[in-house]
């Protein structure tokens, strides 16, 4: 029997979702909470549950939140991303995927794939024209995962191991 469920987050899930996100920033990424990048994590309810065209999807094991995936309206911002990329994914018709994280002890069970699938369905039903994301390929496994569910649209890697090695993707809505 599978003890995991993947569901749209409710207020009761927010503390667990915040824990997964913060643990990822500190343990996986190694740079911790950065308010200029992670401001949404402080007010998950106001950022993802209240706005009609935003959502937070969680993977739950028993009562414990073990994974997160978030959707917000808007495309990539320039800077730091190229201006042409912002034009390709304008704010009005674009949803952006954020915070796709699974606790290390719960990986390799299809949770990220299912959370992304639910987010994709939400985006399609909400009437967006595109679902965009970017990721730092220095994180183990992310490039293989995203290449299995999305199409790369721009590879911004420059080979400097001290800087983000970003690849931008689009997830098809049909």
C-alpha cells in the first residue's frame, strides 16, 4: 500500500511545506534562506493559497509533508535572465513552476513527477498559455529529471562551478 498522497495544499500543510523548502535551501543548496530569492516561503498562504491562479501542491506521507511544488503567475524576470526570455514568456499568459523539492528520504518514488503533473493540469485549467521553469543543474539529478518532463528552451551554463548553471525549460500543457 502506498502511504503517499499528492494533493493541493491546505492551510494545515503550510508549516510542513515551509520546512521542506527551508531544509532544501540549507541542506541541499548550502546557501540557506535568501529573502531576495525566497520571500514567498514566509507567506505561503498569501502567495500560493489565496491568489486564484496560484497553487501549492504537496506530497504527504501519513501526516508529514515530504514534497512541494508551487505555481505562480508570471514569466522570468530580466535581470537576472535575458530580456528575450522574458518576451518569450510574458507575465500575462505564463505560469512559473517553483519549489519542486522532495525530502531526501522520500525520493525515487515518483512524487516530484506526480506533483509536477498536478501543477501542469492546474496551469492548463487556469488558462495559462505556457508553464516555464529554470533550474540550477549543479543539483544532483535535476537535469535528468527536468529533461524527462520538459523541453529545454535556453541553456545559460557557463561552466563556472561557483555560479548557478541554469537551464530554462517549458512544460507542455497538452
